[in-house]
C-alpha cells in the first residue's frame, strides 16, 4: 500500500512539473490528435487542454502545413528517431504572440521544436511528444547582431570610398 501511495505522489509531482515547465509540451497520437497540452501551450494559445484533447492538430492550427508536418513526424513514429525544427528554418510552428517585454520588437514567438518518439512497454511508438522552446530572445539577439555587422561593413566600405 505504501508503494502505491509513493507512486501516486511521484506521478502527481511529475504532472505538476509538466504543467509548469517553461516549455510547450504536446503529445500527439498517430492520427495527430492532441493527447497532452501543458500549461505553456494553454497560456500562449489561449486554449484549455479540455478544448484541444482528441482534436486534430491540423484542425486546431490550420496554418500548419499537414503534408510537411506529417513528413517530419514519419521517421519519429517509424524509426524512433527525433526530428527538429529550428527558428532559422521556420520562425514558428504555432503563431503565438510575443509576450516578452524585453524582446517586444517581434510580433510572434520564435520557436525551436523537437519531436520525440514515446515508446510503449511493447516497443511500439503510438505517440510522439512535441517540445516547443521559446527562442525569441536568441532570434532577436542574432538579428540585431547581423544588422550591426551590416552597418559596420557599410561604414568601413564608405570610408574606403572616401
């Protein structure tokens, strides 16, 4: 009985951690229906877990290109490998507003996405997890640095001309 209580308490704090971590966590089944939607996703999308559970990711977010996303997810399900999407390739998957006061210059949250297989006890992958990382601060910093480098290059070029 004590082991069951310990297991229940451990499950509770792990679920609390998943809800409060500053990373989006979404679990999708093979038909791309949402099974888990954590607090980060709720906060940034404005949609409750009860509103998205068992609904198609593509119906909830029609801007996500279904064929492209399914192609990205296929090796995750079939080969049990991870897949990555970076903000440099595609600024965001979910068009969430940028709520960062420091980096308020960008209208949307830049995101890195990791798709990971969730292997069952039988070794099958029936679900994948999607982790969404807010990369807005990094993206803004890199864009500012690139802009500064262009300005310095232009200033040096104009000095050579004179």
